[in-house]
C-alpha cells in the first residue's frame, strides 16, 4: 500500500534540493512604495477635528482651554492601508509634549515621517478704567501692554477684568476688580497644571484721546479700526477725497471691544479715493486716505458656453480649449466628467431649462458609474479650477482660480431634487437610505498654489474650511426638494479683513459627500448665473 509516509520519503530529496537552491537565490524583488496615511486622529480635550494633510504628511490638532499642551493624550487614530503601523503610538497615548511640533514615524514596507502640531487658543483679556484702545498680549514673551488716559491716576488703576491662562489657571495676585499701582510694570504669576508662568503688565500714558489705527479697503466696503477711552461716544467718520462733507458711520455698523472699535463702511464706490478718521466726542484721530478696489465678473458665469469633447461635456466654448495653456489661461470652470466617463457618461451636462428661459444652465447628476458591483458613485459637480487627471478610479483636481479682491457674496440660481443615499464608502455606511444633500460652497485662500484635491482614500486630500490658508468661506446646503429655480446668496465669513486672497474657489455638488463616493444615484442639482457681490 502506498501511504502518506511513502509519499513523504519520496518528497524529502526534492524538498532538500529546493531549499538548497532557494538559499542561493538573491531576493531582488523590491517592496512596493505605499505611503501609510492617517485617516483619523483624536486627542483628549480636542476643540475641533484634526486637519490631516496626506500630501505634506502633517497632522494639526486643535486643543480647547482645558488641555495641557505639555501633556496631550492621543485618544484614537486610524491608519490606512491595513498593515500600516505607528510603533511609538503608546508614548503618545500616555501623554506627550506638543508645545512644539513633533515628528511621528509610521511604516508600511518603508518608514514615513509625519509632523504633528498642536494649536491651542487661549482667550486672554485685561480691561481697566480709563483704558485707551485694547490690551495687547505676547504669549511667547508673557507680556501685556495697554494704554491709559494721561489724565488718569496710574498709581490707582481700577482693574475691571483680567484672564491670562486657561480655564484652570490661578493668578497671583488676582487683580479682578482690584485697584493696583501701575507706575511700574506689575507681575502676575499664573499657575496651571503645576507650572508657574510670570506675566508682566505694563501701562503707557497717552495724551491723545482717540487714534485712527488702520483702514482695510475692499471694493464697496472698508473697515476702519480705532481706539479711544472706553465708554465714550466713540465712532468713525469718512468722506470722499474730493468732498469736504464728513459722514458718520451708524452705530449699528460698529463693533466695540472695550476702548477698541472697528467700523464697517458700506456702499462705497469702486476705485475711488476716500478719507476716514476715528472720533470720540468732539475729538478726532488722524485722517487716513485709502482707495477702494475694483470689481470683477466670473467668466462664463451664465454657463452658456459648453463643448462636447467625445463623451466629455466641458463648461467652456470649443475655441477656449487648450490643455497645454498656462494655468491662468485655462477655462475657468471644470467638472468631474473626465473621471465619470472612464466607466460611463458625463454626469454634468448643459440644459436649456434656465431661470430666465434663455441660454443654458448646468445639470449636475450623481450617478453610479460602472458595471455590476464594479464602479463608484460619481457625484455631479461643477467647480472653479481644473480636473488634473484620473488615478485609477479616483480624481486629482485643482480647486481655485487667480483672484485678489474681497467679495462679500457669491450669488446664483439653483434647483434640486435629491434621492435617498444609495451608495456609501466604508466611512459613511450609517448614511445609507438617508436623504441626499446638495452643497454649494465658496472660499478665498492665500496659499501660493491652487488647492489640490485627491479623492483616493490612500492619500485623500480634501478642502478644509478651517485651514490656515483660508481667508474666507461660506456654504449653502439643501436636502429638501426645490422644484423651481431659486436665487441663492452665499456670504463670505472672513477670518481677517486685511489678508489679500490669491485664489477664489466655487464648488457645486449634487451630493455633499461625493468626495467620499457617497450619495444618491439620481440626485440632481441645477445651477446657473453665478455672480459676485461686493457690498453689504
């Protein structure tokens, strides 16, 4: 009988030969280069979502005032693809010093370095009687400087409020509501998490009662900042440079912060010279001259120009197509049609159904493209920028067009009919069968280049409204049906009045989570007549 034992005896010489030969073979097959990426990252006492940039390999966590930035504990994280590891994670789970950026090493075949940065914003204030303007804080030097009316007794200053640390900080001495001598700088010790920090507070006596500090001029709007004695009749006046008549800014357009205030001037004329000054009672600050910015019209904002290039509908005239032209000379709008047509047809197309009954509009339809289970949901979209290329079944896009003005709103017309969410990625399975949501958003950024979008889960890079490069942002969303065209307005919420934008981003999508291939196949958003407003 020929048994397994006989088989084994017969195989032994062959196995030994294989082992001998294989021991002499050099393994020249290289390991693949696959960058492991953090797909989520959470810490204790986190204020808002972590910003993950898989291109620059950076993590930015935002801490609330209860956090100890010198001992931050990682609460949870995820790495993609499977098999990626962060060997040193235990040290961070137990608490790490994030007072300065820290490098992390993650690996999958090779090692990759990520930079982890923590941002903590502490609300600090110091107010007192006879204060001129607002107090200034230097968190690194631990100093506070402020101005006081020269007529006030600096040896007996009534402190109204003071806060120099987080929610658990203890100040010694606690000057809240106390009278203090500021003829020389006063030191306050702030104790927090067992550590002591000495802050130095200095007051400067000033003769003038009101100061015009700065003017930020937009197109039809200007922002004038001034400072004066708190509690007085503080405000701003302005006039055209060719007029002698001053106009007072209504109090409803002025925001006060103690003795500091900022006025919003509206209904100004573009490309016109003006003069502004702060005032307090019958006293006036220095006059500051400024010139307003110009206006600008969105190219093909009417969406009348389209060209069918094979299967790809393009939102520009055929004569305007030049893929080799410099970025600034390329067509202003683009869509995800180049990606959708790899497995199907264009899902953003022109239609004759418009708000005015003339011209064309854009019809954005979310569709599942593919065969059977092979494929993805492609959200109908339209954006200011360029579709760069398709990577597998994922897209690389460039969001934004050159722009340097300060609009107040994006306007247009839309209608929408959504269907229940039919397709989800693994990150959004809980949204299945819920109503789909359309979104239109706009942003101004001041980064050196347009914003790169990557939809590949392995190196996903999506727009972050809270990013450091964002100057202003606004959005509107719809889940309910809008059967007839409706005018919409998206107001920009500015982080700063003085920062100058470099790019304008406008994005419309029939499915809010289309970047994650999640939405309802059959949701349709129609948009038309995009324009900018420069006034309030």
